[in-house]
C-alpha cells in the first residue's frame, strides 16, 4: 500500500504499533507544509536518522491516521498513526542487495 503523504514524526512517541503524530490538529509534511489531520488518512511517518557509518537512513512507518486513544490523549496527544503490519523500519531495509555482492545463495 503506497502512501503519498509523508509526515514528520518523533519516534520517541512510539508505543507498540501506535505512533503519536500530533498534540494539535495538524502536523508538518516533508516539505514543511502544515497538514490538517483526518481520521482514515493513509500516510508515511518518518524521522531523519543515520546508520552506524553516519549515512542518512530514514526511520519510517506507514499506516492509518486515527484519533488518539484515551490512554494517550490524556497525555495531550490528539492524533496517532496506527502502524501497518510492516512495522517500523529504516529506509535501508527497503534497498535491494548490492549488484556488487558476490556472495553465493544458500542452497
């Protein structure tokens, strides 16, 4: 499932398969535009990160925007991302193996 809308997120607000997106009714997208959140939006939430070698390696999750559950709303959260079955991962997890990889396949 492809999500065209890419929202900035703080993955310190990750609780299992729930990611707090905003304490307001909107949040920033990847172009710093303010996006009004709505129930049912399919989005990709991301946070800039780096790998062990210092190279950019975006942390991301995809899923559906929902109103925050009571247990999180009481802490100020208004909107969450209900993360899909693929979970949270790094951009490097999506890259195909290098063409220069000469390792033999397991048989």
